[in-house]
C-alpha cells in the first residue's frame, strides 16, 4: 500500500490546492463553460477546451489543469441534458442516457430524470477520482497490458451488446451494427487507399461521426414529433420543479449497486484509450438491464437506466485521466487538448511525470473531489433553466433543434459536409426507427468502425496472421468470453433450465 | 392511399442494405485486394449479407416484426423536404438568411398564423444563432448579412 499511495505527496498536493483560493477561481467558470458546451447539441467538450486553451497560458500548470478538468467535469454531465430533454446525446458517452432519460422526459418526469443524472454524475466523478487516488499506478499498469487485440474485442463487445438490445429482432439489431461498422470504414484505409467515397473529397476522411450521430438520434426523432403539441403532453406534468430535481438527485442514491457497477465499469473501461467512454456507458446500461428483475421496463423510462449510463460516463473521466497522467496517452478529444496544455507548460505526461510531479497529480485529483461539490451546486442552479424546454411548443422546438444540429455539425466539420451528413442520416435514422432497426448499434458501428479496423490490422501485423496469438492473450480471451456470455448467457441458462424442468417432469 | 406497403418497405430496405454491402465490398476489393484493406470489410460484409438473407427469409415467411407506429409518411415528407432545402441552400443563402427562412416556413407549415411570432421568432433565432456560432467557431461560415471570409 505504501508503494501505491505516497502520503507525503498527498500532503503536498493538498497544500497546493487549499493554501490559496486562487486555483478555485478557475474551477467555477470552467464548470459553467463545460455545462453550456455540453448542453448545446453540436458543441463539444473538446471544442470548449480547445477554444479556451490559450487562456491557460496565463495560468500556472495546476490552475490550467483544474480549469480544463472543470470543463471536462461540467461537460460530462452537460451532455446528458440534451440527451434527456431532446434525445440528442451531446457526445457518444451520453448515448445510453437518452435510452431512458428521454422516455422519462416524455412522461413528464424530466425534473426527476435530470436530478437522477446529476446525482449519478456527481457520484461517478467522485468515485472515479477516488479510484484514481488509490490506484493510479495499478491502473496505468493495466492499461499498458491492453494491446490492439483487446481493443478490438472491447469494440466488438460494445457493438454486439448494443445490437442485441433490440430484443424483438436480433438479426436486425446486429445488421444495423455491422452496416454501421462498414460505414465507419469509408474513406482512407490503413493501406492508403480510398474506399466508398464515390469521388467525394469530403468523404476521404470518412463519414463525419458526430453529425451522423446527431442525424440518426435527434433529427429522426424530431421527424416523429411533428404535429405533437408539446414534448410532455400533460400540461400539469410540464412544470419545472426544483423539489423534484432534488428528489431525483436523491433517487439516484437509492440504487447504490447500479451506481457502483456503472462506476467500476466506467473507470476501467473508460481507461481504454479511444473507446473508453463511448463503450462504458453502454456496457453499464446493458449490465443493469440484464441483471434487473424487470428488464422490459428499460427503454421506457426506467431511472435505473439513467443512473447506469451517467455513473459510467462520469467515471470514465477519471479513467481517461489515468491514462493521460500515467502514460501520456490521450483517450479522446478532451484529454488530447489536455495533452496540448501539458506541452504548453513544457510538461510531458507519463511514468516520469507521475514519479517526479506526484504532488501535482494528487493536487489535480484532490481538486476534483471539490469540483464534485461545485458541480452539484451549479448543476442544481442550471438544470431548472434548461428544464423549461418542455414548456416550448413543439412547432417551435423542432425547427430550432434541427437548426441547432445543423449549426453544430458545421462547427464540427468546418464545411458543409457536416450539415449534409445530418440531413442524410436523419432520413436513414427515420427509416431505421420505423422499421425496427437499432439506431444506437448503427451509431456505435460508425463511431468505432475505423478504430476497429486499425486494432484488427495491428493485431494481424503483430501476430503475423497466426490465430494462436489470441490464445496467448488472456485478457483478449476474458473479454471474448464476457462477450459470448453477455450475448448468449441468458439464452443458454434459459435453455438449460427448460431442459432440467423437462427432465424433472419426465 | 399508401405509396408503399410496410412489408414492401421493409423488404426494400433489406435489399438496399444488401446492395450497399455488396457494392462497398466489391469497390473496396477493386481499389486494393490486400489484407490491410479488406481485413475488416470482408468478414463484416459477409456477416452483413448473411444477416440480410436471414431477414429476407424471415420476412418472406411472415416472421417479420411489425413496423413501429409513428407519424404518417405524408406528414413527415414535407418536413424532410423543407429540411433538405434548408441544408442545401446554406452555402447559397448563408446561415443567417437560410435559418430565418427555414424557421418561418416550418412554423407556417405547422399551422402558426400569428405573423408577429413567425417573423419575430424566426429573425431573432436565425440571427442570434448565426452570430453566436460565427463568434464561437474558429473558421468562417457562409453568411449573407453578417460579414464573413467564407
């Protein structure tokens, strides 16, 4: 334990954070910026961090990191707000939040859903940094052991699980996911050739993922809401109630095991570079649904779905910070901006950084405990303002959100390919949802397609094409076993139980 | 009158997905048949085609699942067309004018007849959003009224 936790460094870190009020001055604006950028569809956490990165030049390194992690923390929760109120996940890590958050909002439980999301997020951030505090060195060791074969298996696990969510037609669910994977590989391949671009130069870098996600999730859903008067039909249910938000906040803690499971999945899967937060919220959701007594209630407004998704995606922040601090590897856009902040302050992340600047590492972690309290207060102030969306008539809300998605998609690509992608995928999404295909599986496929291809290619190159290589990778086999259990476990158990019953009856 | 029956639509989409998979697989093969190029596309394409076949058999045998209820197609198509016109006119009209017109047209299409609201909301929303994003984004956006380097 002595090896794992450096008490002297902790004391020094705490003194850096608490000896003056200055580091905290940047936290409040950071969280507010994160909440705003997370809550506006199309604006990304990484975009907020990149825009305000130059401001960190005038801060010392610790303040800069606190400012950026505050944006990260605020944004992680903020992206769940449009997922709940408009069915638009602000980022891929909030996809599962929309599954039950949006149905809750439609039932008039928007206050509760937002409160539940805030409660689970606060717990997630706190738990994640607590784990980071205790286990930063073992986590970094764990991440170093993950190779491309494990990355590929995690991607496949996430995608097939989400595809299997479409309980009534697994073939359609899996087909959606595999078509998504194919779309995700459009553009330049690792071999340096362009595929499926039809001569369109905008497609050389592939299909813009987030605009595709916005089109599939949001626009297709908005088309379905045409001619409805309000998001919440019942006028009495349309009110904004701080009391209900608070009760939702407390409600999140009435499912401690769901939160704990989500957080554990979040911190470890979240540490996997690139795929972490996108997959962790889905895994947590699916595990919660699978283990619940009433799995049929999921997708129809079960608060446990929101708890599972939000606790996992908030904890993923700590997981990705572990890989950034301990290995110097950014897990996604947000941590890539943080790496740029490292460079601006002439600091290199990695084992040497952990060894030599342990006090700074602990200061960042300790400050994030404080950020949870600030997020809680600011979240409770901010949510009632946003919850008023349910009072906006749909004939005003639908074109406004469509236009916002269009602006946001232009912001993501910097050219007209973003809005055109939203348009194309909104039509595809509408057709898919009418015909019972799985939209989340397609989105995950598009999101992870090129990453899956790279991981598979690297595995092929390392193994020299030998399948036996996989059997020498215990972690790969464990993930593969978990994938098979998650997919077929319940069916095999049901089959065995039926057989046992039959033989008992005979 | 229905333009196309739900069963036919379902079948058409599966055929479309199978055709896309075949076209993408063949065109990828044609640009390069190296393992690096086809390592994911080939197996995933084959699985997708198998799944398409299963789905076609399911549908022909009547084991297909019902279509989710939603807005009638004839109500959605005009909105989709309006959204298409909006997106395709962005580079020509600029975000400021195109967004204002899109919002106004949508409100009128959905039965809003209070002209003050139609004009007031569409102008305020279109102009505010255009100005906000033009200030926030690091690259120029197509505009007609606001200055731009696009």
